[in-house]
C-alpha cells in the first residue's frame, strides 16, 4: 500500500495522518472515488475525476484541483507497478468544529493505492428492507457517508451474499451498496435510470456505451421475472448473479457472457475511455 496526503507521500501508509477534527472523519463530510488499476495504469481516470468534481459540488465542498489529484495518483503508482490494484481518492471538508457545521480550514485530499484481488465471475445478492431516498440531498453523489451501505452489506453477508440491493422510496429497483444492477427480461437488457437515485457508475456508463441496454424504472419485483442479472462496478467489472434472494439464476447467462467479453476487449483497448 502507498498513501499520499495533501501533497506528500506518507512513509508509513498505516500511521495516523488525518486530524481527529477532520469533517470527513467526524461527520462523513467528504466524497471519494475508487479506481481500478490495470498493469500500473488507472482505468477510466478522467471519468472518475469528473464524477469526483460533481460529487464535491453536489455536497457543497470546494472543487478539488484535478491536476493536484492526478499528481497524487501518479505518486502512489510510482515504483513497482500494480498488475491489478485499486486507488481510493478521498476529498473531505478538512478541519472543522465538532458538529455538522463546516470550518474554514483547508480540505483534505488523500490518495491510496493497494493491490486488489480479481472478483469471481458470479455472486449472490439479497434485497434489503431499507430504501434508498431518491429525493435526498445525497442522492446520486459518491460521498463518504456510507453507514447505510455498511448496515446493508452486513445483512447480505449474514445471508451468504456479497452484495445488498436497495429499492427506492417509489418501490423501484435502485442499486447495490457499491454496484449498479442490470437484468434481462424478455431478452432485453435493462438497468434503472439515474432518476431512481442510483449512482452514475463509471462501469454502468461504459456497459451502456459499449454493449447497450435500456434505462427504465420498474418495481423491484420485476427481477423475479428476469432470466439473468449482473452487477457492474469498478471492483467487479461485469459479474453474473447466481442467486437473487432465494432464487437461483443461470450465471453467467448468455447476455452476461457477451457483456463480459465486450468489457474485457474494450477495457484493453481504452484505458481512459
């Protein structure tokens, strides 16, 4: 692991580094990006940085200096290249009073790189009883306020699954804790629209561009009729779903296999699409 904080590589990446009054630490006032590293190169870095800026602006944080973020990314990737890894970029409100109000200190920028194990080709998911709020202030933003996701993922793991899926307040399929959901009904590949409150996943967007699919908002129960389901995310790429709650599914199914093959080909051709 290599870590870079506010312009400096940390000699010990696991040593205490962020102030205890940092607003990202005290109240989750921050945004972040997780970026896949392929043979030492960050994949889709430009798209991730664009979303980092959008999330910061949506949360009311100062706009991060993208050139400085790129310097941090380059710094943590220096030395031994990562054949497969993950970068985490975190941008927080910086030092602030111990409450919800922001201070006037300098925001904190941290960049960390570490190895990543490849995801298995299939997994199991469960739905959770807590809805996403598609009308909330944080809808569609990639913030560090992940308490709901932590609770939901723990629920999924207790049920033998690696991902939890939310409906939104309207009862429509929304997203996983760190994934977007694609499903096949009557031969058509579908995924929720961004109006559902789901995150505009970088992998989601590229699957739609490279492979296709229809964006539509439908009740969560539509997945009961799906012949295939797959997840899309930075750390999973395209991953087939073999079990949805108690229902077994073919995984990876034919559409999922095609999407996987398209992803693998296009990813090698376009490292910053």
